[in-house]
C-alpha cells in the first residue's frame, strides 16, 4: 500500500507541478520574444500561461512513464503493488487524460497576442548582415518598419562601410524575437529545439487523431504502451544506474522513432517492405509505426518478465 500511495502522489505532483512550471517558463519565454529595448519588460501574461498549460500538460503525460520508472528504481518497495499501480496510472494517462487534454485544447482557444511594438531608436542592431542605428522608426505594419539612421555594412571588400539611410523599409515579420539585440542570447540550443520538436509533433499528431477517425486515434495511442513498457528495465540488473540508463535510452528511442516517422522519410523503405509482406500473407494493412511500437512493447515486456523470473529464482535459492 505504501508503494502504491507513493507512486500515485509522485504521479500527480510531477504532472501538475511540472505542467505549471513548464507553463511559467513558456510565459516568460514568450514575454521575452515580445521585448523591445527601450520599453518596459512585461513577462507576466495570463493568456500565455494558459496557453503554456495547454501545451505542457500533454507533454507531462508523455514523459510520466519515464519519471515513474525512475521512481521505481529509486524506491523498489512491493514489486506487485508497484506494477499494478504503474499500469493503472498508465491507462489513466493515455486512456483518459490525454484525450481530455486534446478536447481542452480544442474547446478553449487562447487569443493570439497581437501586440505590435516598433523597434526603438538609440540602439545598435544586427539586421540582415549589417549593423543599424535607428534615429527614427515609423510606419509599423505587420513586421514592416520605415527607418532612418545609419547602416554599417560588414561584408565589404574594403572593410566596414557606413552609410546614412532615410525612409528605408525593413521587414522582420518572420523573426521569432522582436528585438535583435536579445535574439542571440535567448535563442534555444539545437538539442533543446529538437526535443521540443518531438513533443510538438506528437501533440499535433494527437490533436489531429483525436478529431479524426478511431483508427487514427488508436494508431497514435500505440506509442503509449511502448513508452510505458520501459518499466521492464526497472529491475533488469542489480545496478540501479544501469537500469536508469536503459530506461532513458529506450524511452528516448521511442520518442525519436515516432517523431521521425511523422516528419521524415526515415522509415519509408521499411514501411513499404513490411506492408507488402502483410498484404501477401494476412491481407491487412497496419501502419508501420503501430507495428514498431508493438514490437518495442513486446521486447521491453520480455526483458521485464525475464528479470522478474530471475529475481524469483534467486529468492527461492536463498
């Protein structure tokens, strides 16, 4: 009972606190993207925080199997109680909470921020490979500005060259940060960008599948058992650190494989071969990602069963 209660408490604390903390970070980041030098910094926004909750709650559900598995490595407790509790929480996450998160995302749409702040004067900025110093900014219209000041070209054959500009139109509609001065400082590292792309891809797939066909929703849900099955590595060996390593590697591998299946041609050849074989043998068509997730689930469960049998045999020998 103690093991089950501890796992349930950990589940809700990590899920709720992680979602709230992630939403706060999202709010701060979005506030910084709207910051313009010379204007007050405003990072507290209810709409951005709610939007962060909507985006981070599904992510919390996705990463929860890894947290609970690592928790079980650290706090072994009763094996049977831990496994049953873990299975129930997994069913709740993917059978109820994930579906509810997608319904909430569709039912409550946060208004997009339409705040437009012109670039201020009196600062040097790197724009389009040149350094600009604005003395006047006007005519702001959806990312277009008409500026006057000084432009310093850095790529000339004779070195930097400065030229005055008057009424020059610049366009920055596609820039994530409104302020070039801070864009280089706050830009996310490539590895973190890739991790966020994984979760964003899965969230988009889940959203489209939720309001599509049941077959599409079940295809997406196949990732759930694959992620939850990493629990099979909890007691793979007597070295806890090694168990944690395999849990994280298997969990990351499932996420990367599913992301690449939806956005890249990485599995195209394998999918053609497998679907061709299925069409000739059993005359059915099953999405390749479903088969891959099922295969990963079976492998992880086999590892867990072997580990459990080995532990049982060791206990009898003692």
